[in-house]
């Protein structure tokens, strides 16, 4: 999870820099807006995933692991869907984005369940 989170943070910074320095010309204002939203959510949830990965090494839990998986899936589907919409004419990406949003929400819910100490076990 830490490797995925680090690579996802790297990607969000690279895509964000590209967007800030001229993507509007290629993508237009609407497409650039989609990419900015994707970058924002990717960066935020990559940091959450990093925290989950670190917590797993300290105090693992089943819900914690599933939270990380949900965050990773959500990052790929939500941000990836927005990037796909911005860069291609494929409307199929519009279906990935809400599924990714549901996965991100699920990740936070599972993290809350873990934090309520309903699923902790000693390492």
C-alpha cells in the first residue's frame, strides 16, 4: 500500500504540474477542470492510503486492509475516470468516476470502523 500511495502521490504531482503549465490549451477549460479535480482527489486519498499503509505495520486490522484497498480502487476509478474523460472522447469513463467515488467513501467508512476499535488485533 505504501508503494502504491507513493507512486500515486508522484503521479498526482506530475499531472497537477502539467495541468498548471499549459494543459488548458490541449484539454480546454472543461477538461482541465476535470483533471484538476482528479488531481485533488488523487493527492488527498493517496495520503490517506499512505497513512493506512503505515497504520497496518503498527496495528493491522481487517477493516484497515479493506480500507486501503477501497482507497486504491477509488483513486484509480475516480481520478482515472476524470483523466480519461479529459483526454479521450470515450464516454465510458463517465461510469468509472461515480464508482470510484463510492469506493473512496467506502474507504473512509471502513477506516472509521477500524478507528472505533471494532476490528483491531495485536500484531
